[in-house]
């Protein structure tokens, strides 16, 4: 048996070391304890520990990789958001600076005057017609959009202009004058009548001016109406009397010639 203190070799049955005198029984007890323990179990535990350590290391590596990817994605998203915000701010600033022209009120003006007023403010007029019955609203701006609002330069402003309601003139040729008069009076259309000598019955419309077209109340319609030609009785009587006188004179001349013979 080898002594652990002086490394001298002793007999197997020795209790104390020959050289240094230290006890050799503690070594035997430790060896017996170590022999009684199963060696396989110890080895399995060590392997399990190593496997666990490897798994932990792999998890740490994957966590590091995921965290780096998340950081990169976060940075990209943040950059995109910053770019969008800057674009919105620049666009809003530009839009705000452009919306600095106040639209003047041109309701009640004629279209030409309203157009010139808008042109002075660097705005463009768009004409929209609307039929009205009141003649005072004809050619006048009765409505506009964006009144008093701020708009950009060269913006289009819609101007609603009043126009007199158009009337479609029918074809009166060949009809009686009374029928035409009732039709025109009912639609507030002015007219005048001129008579023309014709072989047709009295009161028949021969021509009209204007012909088929849409007109307003400012147009005067002219109707040419037939009138039969009347014979002048006095002239016919004079002619008959003259013819009788000439006949009598001729007969008297004949009688005078016979008497002379």
C-alpha cells in the first residue's frame, strides 16, 4: 500500500506507514466507497450535464440571432415612418403655402365682370348656365362655389349664370292666325302680324320668322298672314261707262255719215 504523505510502499496489511507513521486506513475507506458507487451512473450524469450545457449555448445563440433580426426590422420600420412623416410635413407645408388666395364674391355681377375679377386674383372662371324666369337674372352670376375660401393659384371657380328659359318655336305655316296667337301669348312670346295678298283664305299663316328654333322672350316672332285681294268696284264702273260712251259715239258718227249722203 502506498502512503499518500511520503509515497513509500507498505504491506497490504499495514495500518500505519513505516516511514512517516501516518495512518493508511483512510485511503482504504475512500477506495471502498469509490468502488461501491456505480461508475455508469456517474458517467451518464456527466453526459447529461454536457448535453444541457450545449442546449443552453444553442438557445443563447438563437436568441442573439433573433434579437439582431428584430433590431434590424425595427430600424427599417422606423426609417420608413420617418420618411413618411417628413413627406407629409413637406406636402402639408407646400399645400398650406399654395392655399393663400381668397376667392372674391362675384354674385350679382355680369359674367364678363365676374371673370375679370377672378382673373385679377389669379383664378379661372367656369361658366355654368341655369334657366331662370326672371329677366333681371339673365347674364348675371346667381351662384358661385368656394365663396370666401382660400384656394391655390389658377384654381377653377364655377359661376352659375342665369339664362332665360328657351321656347321651341313650332311651325305655324298653314295654320290659322288665332291658333298661333294663343300659343305665343301662353308662352309670353311677343309677335307681330303682317298681311300678304293671297288666294288662300283670310287668316292663314303663309310664312314665319324665325323658323323652327329655340328662342327666348326677347325675340319677336313675325307672322305673315294671307289676305284675299278685293276688287275695286268704282274702277270697274268707270271702265264700263267709258266703253258705253265710246259705243254711243261710234253709232252717232255712223248716223251722221248716212245723212250726209
